[in-house]
């Protein structure tokens, strides 16, 4: 059987055959054959917005690979900066490439002091850290005007290094601002996750980072590093397709991530568990989900119709963290929810399983992060993924994103002066 489809326009009786390649068909063939007839696909659930060689998901089998490497192996054996190199450059680094990459990122962690004095300090003390981060990333574009030279691969790579390096600094500063605490400068002697935790929590003297917590932070950053054409990555690509600079494109991605349907879900899970309150109330809450009154935050996924492989790794990592921090009291609620959902036809029929956000918040909370910081942590991890896709789009020479629509508004009508209305 040929790997193709045949389309017939019944109005004219003409047909064309279109090959199926890489699991998709070329919409340009459709456009040539049926001018003025558009696919209607709100939410882009059935649309491949691009070709990409960065990340592969197999939603039915719960598979996630970065540049062909299984997420389970990377989480276990790699480091976040090594994974960031892999996503951006396409291959695991040699020792020399790795050391140069880590050196460059380590030595670009500082932000201009005007940032603190004139940007973050302009926000209310209780401003949500995602508001500061999203604004801060956009503001970074004003410090590096050369970033507009997006056709220059060397300049693109310089901004990619700067953004990966500075996200933890901006994130920790957003937290310290909300606490009314002085900012902690980056410490170039610390590893990437440890430097972030130090900027978050150091108060005066030495700040000891438990190795288990440093490792858990590393694993969480790796697990969040990329996820193909998710909502925020799509936002980065769409904004980047207008040839905006990478800071502005990543700021758009941060804005998309902020929503509770996407990266804001980890914060929403904790709020949901707090709303349930008691173990004995889980059953009644699950009934409100099945009636449509509540959404089960941290469950469901556009692609995974099986257990999100990242959720499995995070759940295991949670037990390691709780050995150090003490068990998060909400864990039992979460486990009960999972037990009910994985045995109830409502959830099974809708293929709703725990996603990356269901258990991650429990770890973050036990590590001392306030819930408002959870999406910020997601953003730090996802930055290499956003930038890898932005860079891939630039290398592909993509056209500006400009979808069409099916117009359902009123026909042409003449204006009626106010005096006659
Ligand atoms: C992330 O895309 C990515 O890769 C994202 C991400 C990444 O790494 O970038 O993986 C990160 O965003 C994970 C998802 C985090 N969001 C949540 O946990 C919020 C809760 N989940 C949902 O809102 C929802 O599942 C989405 C947004 C994740 C997916 O939405 P879809 O694919 O549009 O699915 P849908 O809303 O069309 O739902 C299909 C059916 C519906 O039932 P019916 O109306 O057909 O009867 O499933 C139901 C929905 O009502 N449903 C849920 C549900 N999710 C879907 N019902 C209860 N609880 C849920 N969580």
C-alpha cells in the first residue's frame, strides 16, 4: 500500500495523491489543490507546526527523548548544562566542548545592576515572581541591542548562552524581591543548580546545599528542559518568526508558560491539594471532577495518553527529597488521587494520567520554594528548549507564522450614524 492519501474535490471530480512523509502531509499540496479551503484546527491539536529534530514524544507509549536520548538515561546520568548543550547543539559535548560551555555559562550569570535598581525594584513587593521574570526577560533585550542581529549564528549563540546563564539570577532575584531580602550575587564556584539555590536562600554566612537536594534540582531541570511543540515553545517560535530578538521570544514563552493549563499547573496542583484539605475529602473532590465542576490539575496531556514518563521520575525523586526534608504531608492526598484516577473509567476513558506537574510541586514545596515560584522553576528548566527551537527555526529559514481563519461574522453592512441608532 502506498504511503499516501488521495483527496477528491467532489465539486470538480478531480483528485490528487499526496505522499505521507515523516508522519505528515505537505499542506502546500492541499493549498494548491483547494485554494481558499482551510483546515480548521483550533488549539492546533492536529497540526504539525514545523519539522524538528530536537525532541521526540510518543504519547501512546509514554516516551520522551532529547535528540534521541531517552529522558530516563539523561535524568539518571547527565547534568542540566550537558542536556542544554545537547538540545542546542544536537550532540552530547566532548569533554573540551562541555568544559567551555560550562565556563561560558558560569561567567555570564550576572545581570546589569540597573536591572535591580530600575526594573525589579519598580514592582510591588508582593508581585508574582512570574510577572517579574516575564518582564525581566523582555527587559534584557534592551541591554543587548546586538541581539537583533538574528541572522548571525555567532550572535545568536552568544544570546543563548546569556539567557541560559541569567535565568537563575533573574529567578532568584524575583524571589528575594518578594521576600524583601537583599539579592545574592551569582557564585562562579558553584554548579548551576547549586548556584541557583544559593542565590535563593543564602542569608549572610555559608549556605550548605544538601547533595540530595542539589541532585533533585538537577533532575527537575533536566526533565523540564524541552517538550517539542508545547504551548510556550510554540509562542517562542511564533514571536521569533517575526524576527524579534531571542529575549523577546523567550519572554513570550514565559508569558505562555504562566497559564494554569501549562506551566502554571504545578502551582495549581498544590492549591488544589490545599483546597481538598483532608484525606477523607479526596473521594468527594474526585466526584466534582467527574461532574465537570473541577479540573484535576496535574492530570491530562495533549500528547501523553499514557503516564507522563517525567512524572514517574519525579515521583521517585520525591521520596529521595523527603528522606532529607521530611515527607510532604500532601503526598498522601496526591497518591490517593492517583490511585482513584488510575482505577476509574472516567479518567481511563479520557486517558488522563499524572503529568509532569502533578508531583513536582510537592518536591518544590518540601525544598522550601513558595508556590508562586514553581512556574519560575519550570521556566529555568525550559529555557534551553525554547532557545533550541528558536535557533532551529532561524536555521530553517522559517516564514512568519500567520495562520488563516474561517470567518463567521456578519456580511457587509453600511454604517448607521449614532443619531439614528
Ligand atoms: C504541561 O504540551 C506540553 O507538552 C505541556 C507540558 C510541557 O512539558 O511543556 O507537558 C507541560 O503543560 C503539562 C499539562 C499541565 N496542565 C495541567 O495539568 C492542567 C490540567 N490539564 C488540562 O487542563 C488538560 O489536560 C490539558 C490542558 C493539559 C490538555 O488539554 P486538551 O488536550 O485540550 O484536552 P481537553 O481539554 O480537550 O480534554 C479532553 C477531555 C475533556 O473531556 P470531555 O469534555 O471531552 O468530556 O478530557 C477532560 C476534558 O474535560 N480533561 C480533564 C482534564 N484534562 C482533560 N478532566 C478533568 N481534569 C483534567 N485535568
